[in-house]
C-alpha cells in the first residue's frame, strides 16, 4: 500500500468529509481514507499502486466538486 497526502481547498464540515471518505473507499484499490474534522483540509488516502494512480484519486475528488492538490505521494 502507498499513501498520498491531499490538501483540500474548501472548508468542509465533518459530514462532508465523511461523505468524501465513503466515496473514495468505493474506488477499487483504495484501502483506507483518513480525515479529521479538526484538520478539514488534510486527507490521507492509502491505495494499491497496481490498481489506481494518485491522479485518478484526485480526479474522483474533483468529480465530487472538491478543489484539492496532492501534497506528497
């Protein structure tokens, strides 16, 4: 498993973060998603590199209407 750190531009509440987490966990090869309501701009996504790319994860977040960037991969 690999992890990417994503910075979210929007100010999302706990419910919105939870919804994003659920959406990402539905993707094949995404193992875990960590969000924290106290740090709503940060997200960690664990994924299998053989099944999905960091850019595909970013595209999915953009499809959900979230503006974000990959900080580390």
